[in-house]
C-alpha cells in the first residue's frame, strides 16, 4: 500500500474540513492547482446546503474535475444525490479513485461533455465557472484540450438555454461565475461577495 492509500474507515479526521489534507491524496500537479480550480471544502458545504434543501435532492456539478465538490457535498448531505460530469478522462479517473477512498456512496461521476447530458433529472445545478478556460489570459488546468472564445460562447449559450428550460424552483449555485451567463428568470437570493458565491432560484 502506498503512503497515501488508505483503508476504508481510516480517513483522517479533518479530511472534509482541511483542504490541504483532502488535496494531499492527489498527484502533485493536481494539488498545485487546487486553489484556482477545485472548490474549497467550506464552499462545497455552503453551496450544498442551498442546493440540497430536502432529502432526496438531485444535484449536478457541471465540470466536476477531480470530484472535490461532489464528494464533499455528498459527505455533508448524505440523503441527497450528487452527480458530476467531466470532459477530461484523467480528471474523471481521479474523481473515481477519490470516491473509492472517501466514505460516500451518494455520488456518481460521468465522463463526457455536459452537452451530452440532459439536465432534466436534476433539481439543482452547481457551476464553478467551468468554461472560463476558453477565454484568453486565464489560468488553465492543462493544454490537453482545444480552447477558443467560440467554445466559451457555445457552452455558455447551451447552458443558458438548458437552465431556461428548467422548472420553477430549480436551484443554482455559481462560484466565480459571470452574471450574464445566468438566464432571466433566475433570482439571486443570497451571495457572498468575498468568496464569490451566488445562490439562485428559478422563479
Ligand atoms: C473550475 S473546474 C471545477 C471542478 C469542480 N466542479 C470543483 O468545483 O471542484 C471546471 C471543470 O470543468 C470541466 N469542463 C469544462 N468544460 C466542460 C464541458 N463542456 N463539459 C464537461 N466538463 C467541462 C473542466 O475540465 C474542469 O475540470
């Protein structure tokens, strides 16, 4: 067993509250970019408390990366269901490994582009500025995929339309997002400017 492999039931006590501890189970390159690309645990907890207002809530993380949001949210809200869709296969694989070492079974990761997935199943959506990588002069996860402002516009419009089609009462949390990406009809009901975290409900 390698240094960082752990047996089920032996997670460090602060695994879900200390970002460095959670991140320490990932490869060096993934740890290095954590502050910029993966949701901090405290943010995941706060976002999930809004996204899962009742047991049985079904939440999708669009662009789930290494699975940090889904796994932390699922730990804090074990009676809800968290799904994550991720386009990069290597990150999807890391999320599956992280799920196996974490003590959560209310998480499911899907590999693919979010445009291949219907949002119909979900009560709530989490969105950590996943398309920003396509803009110029931004920090990128890697150079393994094509980026372009055209893709940014395509994905943003696609998501905007999909959100428009959601039922009244749908909940959305954006972290580091842009307000112009959110369709009319979603009302911001809470925000934490310092984070910057915004909570929305479709009217
Ligand atoms: C800022 S990271 C957030 C990761 C995760 N949601 C979290 O909060 O820890 C955004 C992720 O979205 C993924 N992504 C970007 N565009 C995507 C798309 N069109 N379909 C699926 N995943 C996408 C990226 O590969 C990246 O892993």
